[in-house]
C-alpha cells in the first residue's frame, strides 16, 4: 500500500491528524498571501495536492473505499477550498473557518452525509470534505456580499 500523499507521509497515523492537517492550508495560505502571484500559487498548491491525491486514491482504491482514518488529504483539500473561495487573510476569521470545517466534517449534516454514505469509492473520500469547504466558502462569500451592499 503506497498511499503516501493521502496520509501526508504517515501523518494520518497520529492522533488528531485530521485537525493537524487542516491547519496546514492556513499556514501556507497566510505565509504567501502578500507575495506576488499569491492567487496563482495557492491555486497551484491546491491543484497539485488534488491531482496527487486523486491519483494516489485511484491507485489504492480498494483500500480507500472504506475511507480509513489514515487518509487525511480530504481535510487538507476541504480547508484549502474554504480559503480559496473566501480569500481572507484575517487569522481570526480563518480560525473560525477551521472550527466550522472541523465541526461540519465531524457531524456530516445533510447533504454531506449523503455524499459520505452514497459515494463509497476512492473519489467519494475526497468529495465530501471538498463539498463542505466549498459550502462554507460560498456561504461566507454570500454573507460578505450581502453586508457590503
């Protein structure tokens, strides 16, 4: 079993690894927010990890089908999704995003519970957390638009 990318090189075997790996996008995003081409850089980081994660999940699809706890790339990509959509460099706000993401990921309310239960395959492992990230990002973006009118 190769699965190095999806376990973040073994980090997935540690306690609280899902929360730890959800913090990594916050660090990357904050470090590079004010650099030239920061948007392109962050999209590239997300895209590279998405592509590598999908390839790794596909190669190990029999193992990934049961969505084992060691696979934590989905938390990384879900949190990165929020940051890319909301695109805020406010540490307090980004921590709020992190907390919301972890709560929703653990509770898995509708429609995320449907994705989690119905897509028992290598792609479904990623999709539920990315969907949560997109949801939180878009809700924030809509709230931001409404209150700035």
